[in-house]
């Protein structure tokens, strides 16, 4: 399938905010205001989708499949909309996959950005249409008052700039509940990448949140690992456990019949509650036979800690002895 690259964003473009997982009700007013201000500083016009409102909050903190699908399809079909950002993650965006009109999406390519549970949508859209999507900050992520510069800078390089960058590790990171207290923040010095296995590789970027990606097994919505694939995976502490759950999820991924096309594995930073350090991650990786002969790098700036990169699903990654290059 031909790869489709969405147009870069520019001042004056309209951005649609959708809620395919959790609803907007979970986002505080100060975070909403901060996010809107940042988009305005980029010259982007923010419009909430029809169903991205506080009233759409059911017993699961979300809303119906039909409403969530309608918001996605209306955003893609609207020629004025140049980018779609998800409100926040959650647990159920995979419910939407069979109901999307992928032909409409293919004919109206545009930026689609989010992470975590949105991994299901990012990879399904790429698999079904060839449209490069983006594992990056939610709209709610822009509500962070402090510690957002790295995330913002890399997002702008990818979506408003040249569409590529060389990854430089952040100087510090945080895993605190910033959305509860914007002032009481704890930042930790970043020790840099964990080079579990050395080597060089290049190929197409696939992945995102590991637990969510694995929900696509056996479906038409999982992108094939073909030619050369570079897998990017991460997990929140609820899914990673103390490392044991991450191990078995990663092993399940390695059992996929086309895994031989995976040429490298890049792992996002673990949350503190996961209690996975470099020693434990090395043990996990070494226990999976399919990973023995490919480069594996951990503690990279994406996942459920702050800050995070914006990664193109379907884009290109080159890993050398000294750097990781990313481009659409």
C-alpha cells in the first residue's frame, strides 16, 4: 500500500479535538485553557468535535461507539480541518476500528495525533490506508504548565517543521500527577538511553503502547511487519506491572509470524511504579530469543512519562552507533 504523508501544519490551520477514548470531563479547566493558549501561540485554530463535550460521560467515562466514530469521520471529511488531536487516552478506542470509513480517511489525509489507547487508531489507520499517523501528545498534554518544552519542540519539528529530527535525550523527566497539582512537580535527571543491544538498523516505524498494540493481533487492523520494521513500544505501569506483564506482552509480540522483519526495538521510558530499571529491562530482553540479534534501546522519551517525542507511525527510523534519526 502506498504511504501517504499528511501536509505539514501552518499558521491559520484548523485543528479538531476528538475524544475517542475518555471524555473531556476528566480534563480540568486550567489544563484546557493552557492547551488552547499553546495552540493559539502556534497560530492554530482549535475546534472541539460535536461530541467532545462534558455531557458525554457514561458509566465508563466515555460515550457511544456511534458518537465517537461520527466525530472522527466528520473531522476527516471536513476540508477545513488540517489536523486531528485526541483529547486523552483511555481503554476502548479499539471498539471503533470496524466502523471507520477508511476510504474517506485515505481520500482526506491529515495529521492524526495522540498516544496510549489511541495506539489502536494510529496503527489501524496506517494499516488500512497508508496514512502516516503520529504517536505524540494528546490535546490535554498541552495543558501542562511546566516541563512541556521538550514535548512541544519535538512536536513542532515533526508537524510544523521539516518532518524529522535526530533524537536527543531530555535533560530531565517527570512522572508526577501534574494534572492534579501544576505547581508541585518533581523532575528527575535523565540518565540517557539504555543500550541493551548494540547495532545499526533502518526501517518503517510501527508500534506505540504495547498492551494496546497487542489488541490488534489476528485482525486486519495490525500493520504488517514487512521489509524492515523498527518497533517502538512502551507501557504504562498498570500494564507493565513489575516487568512481568511487559515481558509476556513483548514475548507475545515476538511470536507474530512476521516478526522476523523487525530489525530493531526501541522501548519508551517506564513509569516509576513499574520498578523497571536498566538491569531488569536487560533481563527481560535477554529472556526473549527473538530479540537476541537485533538492536534494542530503552529509556527513550516516549510513553507515559513527561516529556515525549512525536513519532510518525509509518515513518522512517535510522539507528546508528551514535544516534537515532526520525523522519516522515
